[in-house]
C-alpha cells in the first residue's frame, strides 16, 4: 500500500507547491536584479557627478596656485 493514499490531497498540494516555487523563485530573482541594477545606476551617476566636479575644478591651476603660495 502506498502511504500517500493515506493523506488525501497531499500529492496535489505538493505538486502545486512545486509548480508555484519555480514562479516565485523567478520573480524574486527578477526583483533582486532590478534592485541591483538600480543601485549600480545610482552609483554610476554619483561617480559621473564626481568626475564632472573634479574636471570643473581646473586642477592644474589649483596646483600651481598652491605651489606658488607655499613655495
């Protein structure tokens, strides 16, 4: 006698859970990827802002002024 026959509805519940698990897993992976992509885009934008700020400082003339002031 198969012990699964003793628990009515159990195989159906298990199969339903297995089918639902793959969908839920894929949805969670997609959410994680979107969050990571957003974080990376924000970081990239911040780095671009810093690069732009530093380029606007005109570093060579700042260095020359500092050398002239202390030398």
